[in-house]
C-alpha cells in the first residue's frame, strides 16, 4: 500500500462525515446569532431601541417613510426578530430531520433575506458598520461582522442544498 493510497483511504470517512453532518456548523451558527438577538429585539432593550428608533427610523423618515422601523412598523425590531426566529426554527428542523431538508432551504433563504437587509442598513444608512450607541460606546463592528458571517452561512447552506431548490425551479 502506498502513502497516496493510505492518505485517500483516511480521507473518505472524514469526507463522508462532512457530507452527512457538515450542514450543522452553518445551521448552528445562524441559529445562535439569530436566537441570542431575540432577547434584545423582543424586550425593547436600549440598544435595539437606539438602532431601530434612534438611527433607522429617522433616516427612513427623511426618505418619506416615517414609522417603518418604529414599534408596529413593517421593519420593527419585533418583526425582524420574528423572521429570525422562524428562520432558526426552519433551519434547525430541516437539519434534524433528513426527510425535511426543504425546511432548511426555506430557513436559509429567509435568513439570507433578513440578513441582507441588515447588511444593507449597516452599509448605506447612518447606522454604520461600527454601531455607536446613544451613550457613545461602539460595538467595534461586531454586529456587522456577525451579520456577514450569517450571510455566508446562509449562502453555504443554499449551495449545499441546491439539489432541493433547483428541483423547485425546474418544475415550473
């Protein structure tokens, strides 16, 4: 047996494991980021109020869309948090049940949409990449970095599950 043969035979179990279970890494990352933020979005924490009502809503008002980020608005913290919760549940359910992988696709697509909006608002509004809070402290870009990681993880899951959504597209 040559060294090349030994190397290949040792890689197969690892590759098989990654093919079967590797989807858990991006799934758990997305769910962790989304779920840990729910406390802030659902309790009206000062940080969330500042982001949605102190930064984003006044910016939207200058464009003629007052109230869209305020409580009850279409992009309020609770609406965004609800979408993140649904995406997390779909992702985890689809990851846990092999017969329901389509749920993971739906969760990744919803997560990608939500987080694309977050990245847009960080880049193109007064919110900024490094969020400066009302008390003058900065998050140093942590929220933006987490959002970028979620975006990549959602895209990775959609690539891993492309066989599912490509079937949906070819049926039409």
